[in-house]
C-alpha cells in the first residue's frame, strides 16, 4: 500500500493537480494520532491467539476470530499502516505477533479470501521490510488461491457451499492484487493471467447496464455458463448492496494500476458514477442503495471507507475535472467518517476507530457495529489523502 501511496504522490500527472483540503489534512493527522493509541488499546483488550473482528457492546468485549475467517488479516495490516506513519514499534511488534497466527493460511485452498487475509498484512510487511520470508508466504498464498480458478468459467471460485454450484461474489475482485503481486515478484505470468481473466469475466457477468453489480453469480462448473445472479448479503437479488459496489470500484481501480488496461479504468469510472449518483450527500451510503426503507435503515461506514480509498486512487488516473469530482466525494466521505457521528473516542467502541458498519443484515450478524475492515480502509484512505499533500509521516 505504501508503494501505492508513493505512486499517487509522485508519478501520476493527474494526481499532481489534485489539491487536498488543508483542514481535512489536519483532521486526518488528529485521527491518525488517535488511531495509534486506540489500536494499542484494542491490542491490549484482545486475547492472545485470536484476531479482533468487532465489538459486542452488550457484553463489553471485543469479538474475535481465528486465522481462517476472512477478516483475520485486517488488524495486523492496520497496525502496520499506523506503524508506517508513526514508527511506533509497539504497533509493529503487535502486528508481527498476530501475523504468526495467520501463517498457516498460506496453504488454505478452501477460501477465496486470501487477498484480504494475507496480501493486506504480509504485503504491507513485505513493503516495509523486503523480507524473503514474507514474500514466500505471499507466493504460497497466491498458489493456494490459484487452485480455485477454473478455465471453463474463467473465474476464481468464491464459496464451496450450497445452494450454489460455482459461486463467485463481487468481493472476489479484492483478492486479485495478491496474484498480480505474485506474478510481478516471481515472473510467473500464470498468476496474472488468472487475475486478468477473472476481472474480465466479472466485468461481463456481474454488472448490469447501469454499472451496478450483483453480489453472487453462480456458474456451471463444466460449461462455465451463468446459472443465476443473486444476493447473499444485500437487500434483494436485483438490489445494489453498498459494500459490493465499493469492492468492485476498488478492485477495478487496482486492476488498472497493475495492468494499465484502460478497460479496467473505464469500468471503475462507470462504477464510481453509479455510486455517486445514488449515495447521500454526506457520502456515507446506506447498507444497500435499493433498500426501500431508506432513510430509516442502516448506514455502512465500511462501504464508505472502501469507496473513499478507491476514489482517491481513481482520481489520480482520470482527467483533472473528473479527478476533482472523485476527490471531492472522497473528501466528503472522510469528513463525515471523521465526525463524532462515526469516529469513536479513545476507549469507546472497543478501541475500533469507526462506528456504524454492517456485516451481514440478511444473516442478522454484525449490524451497526465497528468492523476491523472498516478501520483498515479508513486508515488507508486517510494515508492516501495525506500522500496527495506529499506527506507520509507525522
Ligand atoms: N467479503 C465479505 C463482505 O464484504 O462482507
């Protein structure tokens, strides 16, 4: 991610014309200083041997997961993001302690989430240290993820459970960076081929004419034909689950960064335009853009954080007027997330930074709670925003 920040700050002609708002930059510095002490607090309140996931306010305790859950990498990855700006070694040591728990997942072939779980923390670690051991873990993770690709469908399988035959969820766009990294690192183009093929198949089959995305597309394992287009975490099969729209935006923007293929850039700008046409003025979406109960339903801070981070990057790849529009939306989202309505105080919210995210409303889990991935993308977005002002350290 640091490399992305440097790229954004130094090498994109369009990025040079994007002026960050000085008052938001000051707010971000305050947020980041507070985040450092909040994450120390969160570390102190999370039992060893597990990874923090959310906070149960009724029980007054952090909810946690083992290494195999899709969110396991976000806590150490956020610690490393915050170490990158603060150079606080307590955060660094805590990150590596928790990452030891994750190492076994490099051989996990039962999940598509290895990008989230492994590339976020170990990619961050590798950029900080250049360690061959971290690179080996990433290469093994990429090999495991690649086993889930089938040529007939042209996509990486997401889930292994019923009622689907070969389901792929839009979230899977977020796992492709691991493969792109592995290809660049090793010179083995097969990883890149899988990632690019997955992205083009997703572009063809997951998107509606208005550039909103279905959540789940189920494929025929043998022929690769599309069987169904559905939702698992959204309001309805035909609706626009907010985090799914953000995953797609982020995923196609990242694929443009890795490939410079303008079809990915075009897809990302169309998705951004769909989101901006439907999101409230404060730029924090309701959990599903099509929920008929809006405005009497939940917001999703995690979707806002993912969107803001992606828009800051995307703003650097498009002509200046368009870039300013995307940056303005990201600025508004970061301002709202930085307000007391979303940004928690020290010792509150279990130590997590953001309040008011939703995990899975149809499954009635993690509704209106903090989530480790909301914090990760919030911090990433703030670091990307600061980089536009040329700043990588406090
Ligand atoms: N990748 C699962 C989610 O976004 O909830």
